[in-house]
């Protein structure tokens, strides 16, 4: 299933597929989704549980890029300092 959402003049593309949990709780990420996000063998993923959902996020080696994605532009110290602190706490745990 392919869905497109428009939010604040930003178009976000999402994909979803149904997979089966195998022995030892292994899942296979479908090739179409791996290609869409550029996932390669050996990449690191962060696994998070949010409510009834499991979220996989790529772990990048450039913390400044991640921080820029979290904070956004333009930077406002008053507004964004708390976001930066939360990100640092989450990234270090």
C-alpha cells in the first residue's frame, strides 16, 4: 500500500506491507521498502516501541545531520534547545 500525505506544504510518502514474524522473531523487510529508504546489509537500525507499534529507524553516523533533522531550520535557541537536549538524551541511552 502506498500513501501520500500533504501536511504544511510538505509531501510525505509512506509505504507499508504485511510481513510474518518467523522463528526467533525474525522479520524480513520487503525489498521495495529497503530500496525506497536505501537500506543496505550491515546498516544499523534503532527499534522503538510506541504504543502498539514497532518503529525501525536508521542509525546514522553523523550526529550533526540527525540534530539538524530534529531541530529544523531556522534554529531558535529558545525553542530548539529543549528538542536538542531530548535528542541527546535519547541518543545516549
